[in-house]
């Protein structure tokens, strides 16, 4: 968001980072052509190409190989051939973004975790709040002010919590009880019923376990009953990004008991994935340490904006990772919103109009992606209605092979927007709406 806004010299940006320094969890990030086009618009592709595993290209190639691996002898059943997903080590990607922040129009602040915000020094009427600065209150007791607040503070967003509680209070005062309850339901994230084991390990370690392992060169998706693994090379092939899912769909939208992120032993992973094929076991044996993440999502919101406050990324639409587009959707939010804010017709007095256009264009699309990412998760864990599987012996007959083909057809249909479409049409539509004064 800050990089996109840096293009507009008349916009002063302050970035408040909760951590003591700008750093990232050492995981991989994937970028499809739709997102890469935005990177080109921002002038980032030259530096990003230097940290990619392979150079970006428009030539179709195998983006992922899909393999059923929850049995002694695995079965490759599909190769997803696309213009390609580009993979990075997440800290490397963040370093490029920081390199491109404007030193004149963007100020960064660390160790600033937001607690809440208010219009003015306290409560204000709607007419008054349109004129008052937004006061930010941080957990360390300090404050700051701004004209526009963009919440990019993740699935546990304090901006979302404050915004939705304010909207619920307003709806309740107007007698809209159901609307108030709906707003409050979106304050806290909910457990998806899925947990993910995540780690990164050296490619050399995997090569020693199983020389020539396919993950050393090719991104893989291994599917299994209530289990799934995604693994691919990062850091120009020197590391392997590993993510394994254990699903309990019957517990979706419940309260997760315990820490969301926890260090666990490799034995727990081996227990959850017992009887998997040898090449997957080689991945497990390459792991030295890993975390288990309880994956949480955000219920679909009625709006991503309120007056001069907007939500982007996970704070607005935290989703499951089964299209590899969580970061990409945040980038689309940021680029489209920055374009509207930087437009000549947007002034301090018309900020709320720009936010309403952003919400009208981005919310339906991102919520559709949220739903199809969830569906892909059901497909990859063999939980999609009508596409479940029996014992490994039963999985080899023609009927089971047809189910695998049906599975990959649905996965591709859900996913192909990533490489067949661009943001351009939505961006053009949003600008026209802004210029015409429509919302």
C-alpha cells in the first residue's frame, strides 16, 4: 500500500508496524501472473526477478504437480500447466518493498501496535466525524492522528474490531438488531477447522534424504484424506518451503483452544501423516523444526469501509491458502485503493467516496476468492461432497481415477482466474465510478 501511494507526492503516508522491527516469518510466498502485472506497474519486477527461484516468463510451464500420496504407492494424476507461479522467500520479498518506499513521502514507525481509534478525542456524530482527524491509540500509550486510516493489521485486526463495534453500536441505536449482530460476528476471527505445519529447510538436506526428489525442482501438491502437503523450492532453489495441512472440517467456525502458533515435534507430523508414500516421508525426514498454525479466517463482511477507515488484506478477508493468493489479494486491494486515493478528483473532503468505490469493486471479488480457496481446501483434503475416497485398494479402480480427474477439473476452474485475468478491468471500472460520482 505504501509503495503504491509513494507514486503520489501530495500524499503523506505513515506506516505503523506492531513489531520492534520490519521482519517477516520465514515462509514462502507465491505470485501468479495477475499479481505480477501489478508489480510491473509499481516498478518492482527488476528487483523481484533477482530473488525469484526462476525468472518470470509468459511461457506455459508446470505450476504444480498434483499427486495422491496418502498410501504406500502414490499416484500423480494432474499437472497444472500455466504461465507460472513465481515463488519467493517472504523476507526477501518484504526487503524489496522496503527498498522502494519513498523516503520523502513515507515515514515508518515500529513497535506501534494499535489498540483502537477515535474520531477526534472522543465520540462524535457522523457530521462531526467527517471533519475531525482520526486519533490512533497504541498499546504503548502513545497516540497519533491521520485523515485516513487503512487497516492492514492482519486476521486479528484492531482496526476491524473497532470499525465493526462502532457500526454495531450505530445499527443497534437505529433499531437494526440483526445488522448489529452481523457486524459483531465479524470482529473476531474464527477457526477454519484446519491446522498447518510450516517450515523451511535446506534443499541439500532433502537431496541427501532422497537424491533427485521432485520437490527439488518442481512445486508439488500432495493430496490425501483429511491431509494435504504443498512443497516447492524458494531462495533460488537453495531452500524448500513446506506446508502440511491436517483438517477437521466438522470444527469449522469454532473457537480454537490453545495457542494459534506452536512449536511441535516432527513426531506429531509423522503421526498425522502415517502411511504416506516414501517420497513424502523423505520430506518429513528433512525437517528439523516446525510450527503448527491454527488457520483462522474472517467471516464475510458487509463492508470493508466506514467513513474514512478501510480494511485491506487479511484484516478484510483472511482466507485459506489453497490458491496461494492471500498476499496477492492484499496487493490488489492496495493497488486499486491507492489508485483511487491518488486520483485528481479525490480530496480530503471526498475520501469516503473513494473508499465506497473501493468497497463496491473489491469486496465481491475478494469474497468470491475466499470461498473458492475454501473449496480448494476441501478438494485437496478429499472432503468435497461427492469426491471422497475409500481405502487405498479401492482408489485404483476406474471410478476412483475418474474422481481424481473431477477433482482436478474443479481445482483448475476455481484457480484459473489467477493466470487468465488481470485487475485492469476492475481498476478501470473503479476509476469510472469515482469520476462519475457513483458508488
